[in-house]
C-alpha cells in the first residue's frame, strides 16, 4: 500500500489538506496488527538546476518524514529516498510517495 502527497512547483511544504490526509494515514498504520516500516520516496520535476531538483526532492521527503515523526511514528521505522527528476513513478512528478512494507 502507498500514500501520495503532492506539492506545488518549487515547494516542499504540506498544505492543510495534506496534513489531514497524513493524520488519516497515521491512524491507518497505527491500526496494523503486524510490524511495518515506511519508505518515503521524494520526487521532483525537471524544472530548475539539477542540484536544486535533487535537493527539492530530498526536502520533500524529509518534510514528510518530519510530520510522520511528529505523529509518533518511530524514526527507526522510516527510510527516506529521493530521486529528483529521474524516477517519479509516473503521473505528477512533484510528490512524495509513502510505501508501507509489512513484516509478518
């Protein structure tokens, strides 16, 4: 399962709707009956300088991770990856995807 958060161009801030979506996501994963960890995947589009594109995807992933930790998700259960423009998993490239990896 994964959850996706979209961003405005050149932004890494989550909007109020995204924060509500984050709360629902955290409620869902707190209800899981098995061990899990999260992969936070930061993406960006191709506008801007190459370094800043990668930095922006890193900032997006880090901001989502920060909000997960603020909602009592253990930092030990979160891994961040960022791809710049090179792998945005289709669709709108200005996003962060959270993958839930389940362990039984």
